[in-house]
């Protein structure tokens, strides 16, 4: 017994430095948001190390850079951001520029929805909520990773192809599930305008009291008029349930529900995925759980 323990310890001692060496040599990808980090992991597997600045439940619009962030980004072989100002005041762009690291913007190539009610053209950044756009993110990441490590290009292409198939399956599944909601009940009321791409892709209308960002940017924030319009919408469509978001304070939505006579249908993942070991910890899991919550409350 003791001999075998010593043998195991010796074996571990021999193996450990090799494993650590291999770990240390892996290229590092630093991502801004949890969705982007999940897409990156699907493409690179264990071939690269994927790190994420935002933790589950954190709001990218309001994120304040921490002292360690620049240090983390300075270790990156590649940085990935969502883009279109989802990262409030472009904090990820700034970190990459400040540390001289290359950065890829994942929304590049998506067809933008414009933020309503602002004079200059502004793209709604929540593009990942249509599976078709998520596929564009994945292809952008795949191409950037192949450029970084051309030797393993076939592997990155194979993983991406498998994942893109899963996204296509997810898309068809969402279409089928949403069909269970009566047409006149297909109204999605949440805190902020995160679900416009989702609603466009899957045939729902959206109404929110807060604009495209939870921060103070142009066209964002709550106004009494937007709040009233949301309440009117709920009453007009006799919406049964409205939803809070995991990354946004739920107080206002609860007040609106009370005032408009709707119930809270549950909590949706919006700008952040779920914590590790929850059903929403991946993009596919987050979308699946959201859709089930929405359909269950509105059908
Ligand atoms: Zn948002």
C-alpha cells in the first residue's frame, strides 16, 4: 500500500512539471463577455486557454475595469469582444489598445438592428440572441484562431462545424417552441432592450422600460414615457407574464408587473450567461432555458 502510494507520488512528481509546462505554453484568449468566451471554448477546445473578464451575472454595459484587468489582457495572444459598444465606453477595446494586444470584434458581419429614437445611426449590440448571428460570431472566432495557430486549422474547423450544426438545431427548436405561444401573446417584456434580435428572429414583439443599455449612453436608460409605454403595451396585448433579467436589478420590472397586472414569468439570461454548474452556463443552455421559461409563461 505504502509502496504503491510512493510510486503514485513519484509518478505524479514526474508528470506534473510536463503538464504544467504544456499548460503554460498554451496560447491565451481573453474575452470580454461570457457568451463570447463560450463560443471561443467551443472552437479551441483545450488547445488554448480561454479567460473571461466578466463573471456570470455581471452587466457589460456598467462594468468598471478592475486593477488586474490590464495585467490579464497583457497576457493575451488574442482578445475577443462583442462590440457595438456593448462593453460600456468600449472598455475591452481600451484594454487591448492600452496593452498592445490584438482584438477581434465578434459582431463584425452581423446585420445590425438600429437603436430607435437616436439621431445618429447606432447599432443594437445584443446580436448573439439570434442563432444566425451567433454563427457569425463563431466563424469570426474560428478565422482569428486559425490565423493565430494555423498548424491546427483542421481541428478548429472541425470543432466549429460541429458547433454550427448545433446552433442550426437550436434555431429550429426555438422556432418550434415559440409556435406553442398564441400569436397575440408573443410579446416579450423585459428590463432592457436586449431581446430585439431574438424577437426579430423568432417572431415576437418586444417592449422594455429601459433602452438598449443599462448605462447612461445616448438612447439608453429609463424615461417615464418608456415606462408608461411598456405598461400600455402589457395592458393592450393582455400580456400574462413579464420577465426579469439575471444581470439587471429586478425591482423596476416587479413594480411594472404590479402596476400593469401581469405576473413575473421568471428570470432570463440576457447580457450574461449562467454561473458554472447551472443550466445556463453555456450559450445553448442559456437560450434553451430562456425559451422554456418564455413559452411556459406565455402559452
Ligand atoms: Zn444589454
